[in-house]
């Protein structure tokens, strides 16, 4: 912290913080600005988080906050040491739960680059981007076991102009998840799996959430994931708009739900079955998506009864039912399901389009 404070207040050259080769045990820490100028963080070694949850007074481990012009690089590793904490995560089972610490959080950061680092075994999210803009994330390696709960690779909320590219993300939850207020997000050349895929949402759970728009996902490969490209909104949701999404040139390898819109999302036992989502999904294109589906329903578009999906495009879809772990009848074809969907289909449609 002394090194950070000195660098943050320096007006000479390009000040920064160097974490050299070696392994360092670090408790929760916040690197806070504003600083006198841009800041460089060179992580060459390994930072290890405390495995003792009593050492944390919040749901964060390493936080970068209120900084304009931040670079984090160096080839080093953030090790969240999450294995001992995962059994204490009750959030997949209950709405009332205490969040475990996120490994790396950028909050109210502008004009930043994060590259050439690894994040392993986070307790909860590996990286969370909040209230930030103009952030480039590339050449990242993010890993946790496939059964580790809520270990999203990168979660974005209330942020704009964020790009993620040329990275490998293999976790126990979404490789990338986009929450309320995510605008102008680009995801490209990401290898995802295991995990839950690349997701917009879940949306609409809380009052006052901001719209999500201008999302581009392209040239990605998903392998063995629960979902491929997904939009999910709470079944009993608040009013919201989710629009202008493009998913294109994506390869699915044994993905259980390759293309999915789920407006009946409810992971808990108690949901209002008679309510329908009030999130309006519109202007969504799925283009040139190919590969193998581990379930028979390769395209599953379940939209809201009260605000049906509008302007949905399926173009050049080629998904073969492989039936991983299932008794597959020889030659059995994949299928598509649509509910409350308006849109068009063009080009090849395997399975046959339901639009």
C-alpha cells in the first residue's frame, strides 16, 4: 500500500507498482485513486488470497477504484484459493446468502487495459467490472473447476465500451456475464469451457436496473458448456429493455443449450408461475453458428408472453445433435423450439427454424 500511495501521488514519468517474481500472501486490499496520472501495475509473481473467510470484511479481495488510465499486466497470477470457500456458497440454493469475495474488481475505472495475467480458483467471480468505461481485457487465462459455484470469469455491470478478446476462460459458471447497464460490449476470440457459456443476464430481478444494449459476440469457441450464447431474464421481472445483440461466427462443441433465450429464468423453488417477464428483448441476431449440441433442442427461444421477443434473426445455423451422455437414436436430428418470438430466418437452418 505504501508503494501504491507513493506511485499514485507521483507526477514524474509513468509511475507504477511492481509485484516481482515470487509468491505473496495478500489479504483484502483496495488500490484507490484518483491518482496524479495514469498507473501501471506489473504483476510478475503470484498473489495468493487468504482462504479464511473471516479475513474479509466485504465481498472483495483485490479492488482497483477511481483510477483513470490503469494498466494491469506482467504475466503473473491472482490465486483466489477458493476451494476451501466453495462449500460455504449458499447462493445457488437460496436468495438470502452472503456473497463470497470476488478476486479482481475494477470499479469506477476509466481508460484501462488488463492483459497477460492469470486468475485461478476465485472464491466467487474472477473479475468484476462495475461503473467503468473504456476497458480493454485481452490475453487472459481464467480457470476454476467446472463444479466450482458462481466462479464467473468476467462479470460486467453498469459499464460501457468494454472489449474482451483473445482469452481462455474455463470456470464453474458463465465465462462472461453481462448485467444491468452493460452497453457497447465486444467479446471476440474467446475459448470458453467448461462453464455456463456467454450470458446476457439474468436481468430484471431488481427495481431500477438499466437497459442492456449493443452487444457483439463473435469468433468464439464454446466446448462442453451448459449453455452457448444465452439471454436470460427473471420470470417475474421488472420493466427493462435488452436490445441490439449480435452473436456470430461461433463454434459449439458438445454444448447442451447452444442458442437459448430464457425468459422464465427462476433458479429457486419460489417463483410466481403466473407472472411473465417484463424485459423486452429485441433486435437480436444469431449468425453462422455451427457445431454439435449435447441436447436435442439445439435452439431454444422461450420469450415473454406479455412482451414477446421482436426482430430475432436466425441466419446460417448448423447444429448437429450429438447426444453426449444420452441414448441417441441413430440419425436423430436436432430440433428448435420457439415461444412468443417474432423474427426471420435466412440461409441454412439445421435444425429447421421455428421462426
